[in-house]
C-alpha cells in the first residue's frame, strides 16, 4: 500500500532578523525542510529595511529569488517602548554592491491578513520577533485568528520548577508586551515555544563547522553569521531559540506541549513583559499549547544534519 504523501505546510515567517543570529538559523531550517513551503517573509521592529536586506541576501545566496518580502512595523504597537538596536545587524553579510532591496508595497500586517483570509485553515504563521506585525493584523481584522492553521511563537519565559534562573521577561515579549497581550488574547491556535525549552538547545562550534563544510555560499554565510554573533564569540556557543520554534512546524514530536492559559504583564514595577501561565479551566480555557520539554540532543543533531546536508541547487 502506497503511503499518502503529506502536503507541506504553507508558512509565513515574521522575523526581526539580525539582532540575534537565531533568526538566520531559523530561516536556514525553513529553506532546508520539505515539510514546509515558505510563502513570504515579513520583517518587524526597528530598521525593517535593513532586516529585509539581510533576508534578501540570504535568499539570493540560497538561490531563492521568488519569495516576496514585506516591511512591517518599525515601532511598538503603542509607541511606548524604546527600540533595542545593538548595532551589529547585517555586519559580515551585507555589502555595498548588493542588489537594491526589492520589497512589496503592501505592509506586512496587511499581507498577513490577505494571505490568511484568502486561504482559511492553510497558512501557518511563524513569529520569532516582537509581535507587533501580528497584533496589528489581528486588531485590524480579528477574523485572522480563526482563519490561521497555526500561530507558532518563539517567546516568553514561564519559569517553572528548575527554571528560576531564567529572566522574568523574554526579549520578543518585553520589546512589545502590549502587542503580545493582543496576540495571546486573540483566540488564535497558538503554539508557544518559550525560553524554558529554547535555552536547552545550542549551536556548538562543531555544528558550525559541519554547516560550513557544506561549501555552498549560503551555508558559508550562515556559518559566518554564527561565528560573528557577539553571544557566540563570548560563550563559544549560542542558543537555538528561533530554530526550535521553526522545527515544531516540521516535527512537533521534538517537544512536549501542554495547554495553558498564558497572559502578559503589561504594567508592574518588576515584571512588565512577563508571561504568566496557569492551568486552564472551563471558565478560562487554554490560550496556547506551550512547549515545556524538548529532546535537546535529538533536536541539535537533527538541525545541524538538515542544514549542513541539504542539497542546494
């Protein structure tokens, strides 16, 4: 009996690429994975033109000139937060002789609305940056929440038993907690991949060497971006935050999910931007499926083997 071949998941990738190298590594995984079909990339937070230039450069090195890029929100949802900008974004990747940026005229939030409503139940949205673009789409058109196939978010820190070393707040949420509140309260089919699991998976020097050994311009650029990332330089390894969220779209068995009510603290003196979780009840159903455990060794090997060994035309 011939097994039925599953159609790849149609994915929109919403990213703040450049601030951490993990966005670059997540994009590499999406491009190497037959389980997903990347439909478009939306950029969020700060200098979105520079972020889009980074995406375009990586796509061109990968031989993908067909994917549309969309510029999204530069500021936070309510304009109450200062934009965090380390200043290393694009270093070592972008060059003066790169082709001009080709971005679509449609705003990223409007693209999300149009794509999701035109294809109800078919579009998976992977959000690995501050959630401003997603919140804008949901506020403008609440029907997006019910029309998404899934919304996978890298964000938050639940700090369960044994996790009290984690920060009270996670970058993607604390950069725009008001946007995160809108998204997590929207009723969308959310899978949340928090620091509780992403801090358990790492890219090591040996993995970088294996990716570079693939020898293509794309693989060499990805490896070079890792070795330049200040966190990798300082520690000798870097967390695979966003790649783990991307991997959940490809192989959900890599993590264990639990339905929880997740809320975002938008005020407070000590914990603005914190994600708070509790057991759902009939009166307050779960707002997200949350990854609380990860098979770290299996994921790390699976990730490197896939990105290092993928055939690139």
